[in-house]
C-alpha cells in the first residue's frame, strides 16, 4: 500500500472548506437561486457547494 502524501491530503480538503464557505455566504446573502460562474481550475468548489445546498444554485457555469 502506497502512503498518502501530506500535500495530496491538504489539496483534497481545500475544495470542501471553500465549498462550505460558499454555502455559508449563500445562506447569509442569497434571496433565491443564482448562477455560480467558476473558473475551470476550481470548478469542484461549485459542484460541492451545489451538492450540499442545491436550493441556492440554478446553474453552474465553468469558464476556461
């Protein structure tokens, strides 16, 4: 079994934390569904946020 590097674990946890931040912002500021425009490099943040709180997202738009 191959050991998991610390950098890989850290990278894997980052999108989850950022997605939680996006959901928290939506809970505080959003009044309805909206469109989440995201750069292709970090699009997983939008996907995770939409999976956690689909009521806030009408569409995810990856750019780039």
